[in-house]
C-alpha cells in the first residue's frame, strides 16, 4: 500500500478535521434549498462540475501540473465514482424521504465500514478495540444529539435508508482507496471531481433532461454554488490533505462532527435552543473521538 500515516492526530490535523466537519454540517442547509428546485442528478452534477472548474483554475494559478499517465486518471475516475457520484446521488435521493436527523445518524455508520475495510486492505490502520469502541460511542453520541425521536421513522422508508447505508459504504471504500494518491491535495481533489463529472454527465442528460427544467430561483443558485465551491472544492482539498497526513480511519471521524456543526449552526443562525441532549451527545462524541485518537488509552495504560 502507501507509506505509514499518523495514527494519532496532532493539533493541525484536528483543526482541519473540525473545519471540514463545520463545512459539511453546513451543507445540510444547501441541500434543503437545492432539493426543492432541481432533480437529484442535476444537483450532484452541478455540485461536482462547478467544483471541478474552480479547482482546475486554482491548479493553474498555483503552477502545478496534472498527472499525464493513464493510471492516475483511471484512479481519479474510480475515486470520483466511490467518493462523489455514488454517495452524493444516493444521499440527495434518500433525503427526499428521510428527516435530516435520521439521515445524519445513518451516515455516521461510515467509520464502522472504514475501520473494517482499512483493516482488510492496509498495513498501518488495523482494527483495534479502542477504534471499534470509539466508533460505537461516537455513533451513540450522534443519536443522542439528533434525538432518540429521530430513530422513530427507522424502517419507514427502507429504500431511502438503504441508499444512505450504501452511500456510507461507498464513502468508506473511497476513503481507503484514496490513500494511494501522492499528488498535491488540490490536484487529487480536481482529478476526483473531474472523474465524477464525467460519470454523471450522461445520467443527467438521459434521466433529468436539464433543457426541459425551469431555470432555478436565486436561492437555489446560491445553494448550488455553496455546495460546489465551499462543500466540494474547498472541502475536498482539506479532505485529501487530512487523508494524506492522518489516514482513512481518522478522516471519516468527520461524519461524527458534521451533525454537531449542523446543530450548532442551527443554534447560532436559526435561533434554535441548546438542549441537554445536545450537551450529552457532544460529550459522548468527544469521548468516542478521544478513544479512537488513542492518547487517552495510552495515558490510562501508563497510569496503571
């Protein structure tokens, strides 16, 4: 596989992960607006294609050169399929029938899949009891934060729930696969979104027939730009930087942080109230992250 990564993240990696969590937690607000004005494949295609344009402009301005070998572009295509085209489409489709809280809880299963896949296909991210327990505690924290009531509809929209589970599995596969990239994070992000744009274009043309759609209103346009430029272009540069430094298992902890940021943004921007369940859930997530990080376990072992 690739060279060894940091099993224990430093302050820089935690800061980058927290920033990514805030950005992807905020994407919920963009999705709510976009889903009301455009069909699924069109939303996802616009998200990745606009991000692709922005990323390649940034690559050109930075003086970097894209890889010229076919193997690299084959890998970008696979990464675009696993990490963008499949999960983005399934999540957008699934959220037509699912409450956001339940969708966030299901998506927070991503670390479980990643721990298992990384254990099977890497040499330096093997399964350990603290990572497995930390994933369980973190998922419990997400459930507490979103509210037990969010589980009330579980099984009521089974196709949508299965779609988000498959999306979580696809994210896990893509994250472990992405460890192979040794390019600059901005090059890898641009290559990935190029691959997903190429995959999605024929689906958009055949299924959505965008020339028949009414032009979206201004709020939908802004939501698409937010998804493309902030939640995809900028976010995936961060994503690949974290993946390169800290590995797949640490990176997918962002699926615990995104619901936290979504709730905190709702409190800050929408006047929602901080409840006891939010505090308890946040503490559980923090404890789960500390278990996965490993330093808490090491300190306790030394003390004993």
